């Protein structure tokens, strides 16, 4: 009796396990464009968990993730795969390699530092689970992009026009963002610090004498640049080092407060006394000065460029419209694929 009871329990456990496995591997949907492909419940649940984790990490409510919406995304992905294969679109490993390398280069440019392959891989793993998953995601993106550009080229290549009213409306709503900070255009005479304190003292004394002679009119600033400056890049341009903006934190960190104070307190056309920066000794000459102001539409974005606020807004609006057209083209292609496909959604919340 006891042995029979144990056998009965074992059969029940095995049966229960089989039922669980069957429910996990059961299709949440089937998709057929060129062939029937199931999307299993386990695949759906895995994808839902990833979306929930991403939502949670972004500070959102993970319970707001709708499994049916995720299921429809998986269906669309499968339709793209089948449609692309049918219409001759192929994504090769070399294409994924190239895109992967581009992503690494973009990240390096964004952070301003070089990443070894291992460091980049660690970043990928921490954000995407594995390098293989990330490469697979790149492949899916390349496939969608190639396919939509094949099927919707007419829509994507249409000429985008930006009306004057769109530009002015954008400017009115965002004009407080178009502020030019206080700026000065500078020339300098420069001697960097050396490894010797006595040499530095002598160099400072030499520039102090030059500064007195310039202020007295005995020596011109331009001649002093040639005679004293050790900045090879600006020496041939009468010491011109371009524009400095008050909000340039990188320049402030590299030059220091003394340099900034002298640059923005010296009158236009005048020269400073010797200024000790974080890198050496300078005599500054202020060539031009602009106060802080809200830029008009046809003002240059900065003194160092000819690009205007108008051209910047036009480019921004053009990119927005290009993205809208691209998203619509993808949605239209999905709609076309669904019309020619058989999709059965079996999943119930």
C-alpha cells in the first residue's frame, strides 16, 4: 500500500511538471507570412520581464507594462524577419561588426575617452545582459532599417520643407534657450611654467618688464608677441587665441580663476598686467567684448561659427520631421505585412 501510494504521488508530480512545461512552451501567438512561427509564452514572459526591468530602472511603474503590447511587438518583429527574408534582405556578421564598432566609437566620443574591447563588453553586459544579445539587437535594427528603406523609399526620400512660421513659432517658444554668454576675444603673450623655480621667476620678471613697456607705449603688443611669446600656435597671429566665453567650464578648469578675472575685467583694446594661470604667465589683450544677450534669429550661434539660430532651428525641425516620416514608414510597412499575414493571438491576460 505504501509503495503504491508513493508511485501515485510520483505520477502526479510528473504529470504536473509536464503540464507546467506545456504551458510555458505553449504558443502565445502564431505568425505566418511565408511560414508558421510560434511565439511561446516563455518568450513573451522573458521579453515582458526585460521591459519591466527597464521601466523600473527608469523610475517608472513596471506593472504598467502590457504583455499584449509586448506580444504585438514580437509579432511585428517576426513579420519583419519573414518579409525581409522573402524580399532578399540579408544582414551579415560583417555589417553587425561594423555597427558594433560604430557604437563603441560613438560612446568613446560621448565620454571623451578610449574604451578597450573588454571595457566596452562590460558596459554592454551591464546594460543589455550579454554581448550576444546586444549584437542580436543590432542585427534586428539593421534588418528593420534596410527593409523599410527598400519598401518605403519614396516616403523616406521626400523633400522636407520647413515653413517660416514653424521657425518663428519654435523660436518664440524656446528663445530663452538661445542666450549668448559674456564673451571676450583675446590675444596673449605666453610663457609656460618650467621645471625650475628660478627660471619661472626670471620669465615672470621678463613679462612684467614687457607689460610695463607696452603700457607706456615704448613697445607694441604685436612686437612683444614676436619677441617674448612661446605659444607657437598664436605667435604668427599676433597672439590671437580666439573667443573665450564666461560659461566655458573646461577652459576655466584648464586656466584658472586668475586668467578669467583678467580676461573679463580688462577693457577692449587694453592689455593686462602679467597674469598667472594654471599653466604659466600671460599678458592679455582684449580685442572685442560681447555682453550676455538673447540671440535673434539671424545672429550667429557663437562668435566662432557662421551658423545662425535660424539655421540651427531649421536643422532641428528637419530632423524631427525626418524621424516622424521614418516612424510612419515603419508603421505603414507593419500594416502592409499584417494584411498579407495570418496572425493568431492565443495569449490571455
